[in-house]
């Protein structure tokens, strides 16, 4: 009989219950017992949903208070020594590494492969040792077994955990593998003793361009772990692993999971000669997007696999359902037609169960459900709103000149300085200021109709005045309006663009308690009217200092949305670029001299295999430049990027030709700047002086050390001073304290430069 399962389920709860419990605990409003109680209830509910849908096993180990990779760090006792945890990793130690302490910054964060999920980067050094910490994972396994579930445990595999970790200079990560495998072996043996039959070890690094030494280490690792006890399902996703087929066939594992949504062609490399004693799990339901599956087409591809594999066929989602919202049933206000095109995590469980029934009992037994699914797919394919002739024609008419500034950066920079009159080491912020309870309450009241449009506008203008007064008092050089009116950096714009739809409860986790509600691109995109001009014009009227207009860029709008899957992403990006180009032109016409186009996702969209990079980077750069290139020389274009390793794509970053780029560098202690210096990055750059994702306010000497580090590799005349990212998640007290320290640090550095006789082009 075909086995239906999933690789993981959303952990935050359909109504973000985990977010509420975490933030209550962090504020001190509740204790650890309350947090654990909320977590147990979420796990119980999610396991029961899998069982009720008809899945054959429930997946245990996918729950995390902050991040599943960080869970493994706690489970194997790999806390960095700098935190001084002498007695292992308990709950508070777990959060200390995630959020920082008074004396130690948090672990660095990076994007999980090409998703918008963030993981906490483990740290390895010469003193790293591993010890099994039974306070993690084991209680959850016992919970599930006590509830009578058939359990499949999931955790990140040892190779992927090591690959994603950062290593101190001189540390060979693979040299630590044998020590790490000792802990994994003990872990697997204890799970078998508990009665766990299956363990899923996720090794998504197999979809990367993996060095030969790491490929050999895969064989070494699983030859050892294969004898530990439970049956092992090795899972990879986000791309093809066909090149590893001979090695994977030979491993002493009991099953392999393949992502057939991202790489359907790879099945041919495995199916015909797959060993008779191993199962093959096929990821045929999209775990990354919220569209209903074309079940008839999926069944057509599954029938041959079913004939070959028989009971050894497992079916699943392509990857963990962590990346999609929880339950479509909560979407009571969504257009019924659009709603019928979608499937959230709970509905994807039903799709898998339906596929299993069709394979087991025949398609005639489920013909009504299959017909309904087919009708929904056809309706979306032919809906008039998904194809707009004027939008398609405008994209087709684009020329090379549309993606090119009129003059080179050096000439633009002179014109901008003449207009802006900025001091050396100019200070600014990335855009947002604290989203207070009052702001959120006003926005909710406006959406619910309890607050009129004029009253809402007045409330938001009051918040803008507060932000501008604060920045002027602090002495910042280039101001922002604070974005009080924006619920989210993508949703806010999507709400004002044609071709977008929005959910009420379509939340997905980004990291920790941070959740985002991605909008849905279902049709051709265009801008019917200006989106930000009114707020920016008002903010500029309050000050003589330059005011930045703030936009999310086309790539961010693309990758932080649930994107239609019936049109190439390049075409959607160009539609977005043209809509945003119109907004940039209107901001410039309104007198805004500085316009920031945020693109934190350019690296996120990079294909996992290098041979696909050039094509992607060509259209990604084109989309940004179409957005930014329609302005005069004296209008300064900024961009901002988060948590990205730029070393290997710096030519593309430079090709964006933004006048100023701001990047997140504080958690990595400015290491990223070495790459910019070695590349001789030609334009201005603002490396973040402090981490806004942690509530701690760094000491003055910390900021000065980071600034000195930046000055050592970037010429002072091209250096800006700013935080790592926007400030919407922070409180006002810590925001003002940190920005005061940042401005003081910049002023002290200016004085030092003046005393040493150094001048900058900006001050000349």
C-alpha cells in the first residue's frame, strides 16, 4: 500500500498561537510552563490533523521555538563557548543564542537555501565538541507516542548541519564529522529504543554543487548511521539529486525522498533500478506555493512509479509545508473564485490522501474530487484577470535604454552631493520605525471600518511627525518617514497593485516569532495609481533635510509573494519593475531627492546550481534597473539587502548601479566588507553598525570597532552609517538609544578624520 506522509508542518499555528506564546514569554508576562503548554497543544493539533487526513505516519521533530536548525544545535550540545553555557542548552540558553545577551550578540542568521525562511548559523571552532542533549526532541517523541501515533522523526542531517555552520579560521568542518556522527548514532539508537520505526534525515545540500569531499562524506556518514537502528529516510529537496543516484542507491538507507516539483526529470535516474529493499518517496505536492495541485497530471506520473515500486512507493509534499500557510478554511473573506484555486498546508494533506486513495482504489473511487480539482486548475488557467493585454505589450516593448542610467556613477554622485549637501559619513536608517500598538490598533480599526479615512490619515501623519522630529533631534542626515502606514514591506504595495490578492490568515514563519503574510500574485501586475507619494510628500514638508522615498523592489515583491506558476518568473519581475518604475518617477516629480528600492531577496532568488546563475542574474539586474533608471542624475537611488553572501555575485550587485547600497553586516562583524573591498565595489556603501533583530543596544565601543573595521576597507568618502535593517520590530526606547549611539559614533569618526587631515569628496 502506498504510504502518504509529509516532511514537516507549519509550526506557528493557524492563528499564530506560537508567536503570541513566544512574545508573552520574552516580555515576562508568562513563564516557561505556559510556553511549553502552548507548544504541546500546537503539536497535538498538528499531529491529529495529519492522522485525520489519512496520512500513514505523523512527522515529529519539525516543531521549533525559533528555528529547526537551531534545534539541532541545542540537541547536539553545540553552543559556542562565547556564551559560557556550562550546563548545556536549556530554553533560556536557546533563546540567548537566538536573540543575543547583554554581552554577546546573537548567532548570525541566513536564508534557508532559496526560501524566505531564516536559520541561525551554528558556530564551530577548535574547541567545538558535541554532547547529546536529551531535553530536546525526546519529550516531543514521547508525547506523540503517548497519543498513539505512528511516528516518523525528522531532523536536519549531519552533513547539512555541518555545511551550513560557520567555522573559525583554520577549522576544517569535515574534520568534526566523526565526532558529530557519534552523537547522531546515539540519538538514533535511543529513538529506536523508544519504539520509533522511521527517522527522516534532511540533506538538502545534495541539491547544491557539492564538492567531492562532501559527496564522499555522505557515504561515510550514512554507512555509519545505517546501523544505528531505526529505518532511515534520506530526504533532499529544492532541486535535483540525479547526479548522486549511484551513490544514493548504494547507501545503507531504507528510503530516499525526491522533490519532483522542483525537478520532476530526476525520477528517471532512480525509478527503474531502485533497490528492491528501499522505498522511494516522491514529493509531488508543492510545499513552497499555495496553488492547488493538478491531481490528474500528478496521477499520470505516479501510475508508472506505482507499477514499478508497489508498496515501496511513498508520496509526500516536495519539501516541508513550513513554507505555506496553515489552513485555507480560515479565509472567509477571500474571493471564492480565487480561494478555489488554492491549497494551504491542511488542504495539501487532503491532496496527498486523495492521491493515495486514487492509487489504492482506482480513480473511479474518487472521481468527484478529481473532477473538482481539475475544474479549479482549468478555471485559473483561463480566467480573464490572469492575462492583461496592455501589461504584456508594455513588457514586450522594453528596450536596453529602459534599464540604463543616463550617466555613470561618478557624474551622478557629484550632482547628488551638490543637491543634498551631506557631511562625510552621512547617517540614515533603512526605512521603518517602531510599529507600536497604537499604530497597529489604528490600522486594524481603519480596515474594520471603525476609523474613517481622514482620521486614519491624521493618525498616520502624527506618527510620521513623531519619526521626523525624533530623527532631527538625533541628528540623522537623511531621514525616512517611518512607514507607520505600512503593514508589511510587500503586502502594503501589493494591496495597491492589480494582479494581487490577499489573505487574512496566510501567515508563514520567517524566523522566531517573526511571521509574514505573503500576498498572492495571481494575474498580470500593474499600478493603477501612486502608492507612496502622498506620505513621502507630507514627510518632506516637515523638514529641510533630505527625505527618502521607500519602495520594495521588483525581486522582493516577486520572491516574498506566492507567485503564479503559469508564467515564468522573469515575466512577472518585469511587470513589477514597470509598475514600480512609475512610482519612482512620481516620487521624483514630487521633489523626493533620495529613493530607496529595497532588494533583500536578490541572493534568495539565486538558483542553487551555478550553471543557472547567469540567466537569473541577467533578468534580476534588468528588473532592478528598469525600476531605477528613469530618474535624473541628481536623484540618488539607494538599495538595501539583508543576510546575503555577496562574494560570488558581486559583479551583479555592482551591475545594479545603485548609488548607495546598505547591507547587514553587524552579526558577521563586517566580514562581508572584505569581499566588497577585494572586488573594488565602485559605488557608495552603508554596512550596518548594529543588529536590529536583537533587543540589545550595543555599547559605543562595539559600534566604533565595527566602523573602524569598515573604514579599513572602504574609503571614507564612500561610506554611509546606518543600522542593519529597518526598525519596525523594535521599541522606541531601544531605537532612540541605539540611534543616538550610532550618530555619536559617526560624529566621533568625522572628527577623527578631520584631525588626521583626511578629507572626503563629500566635504570638498
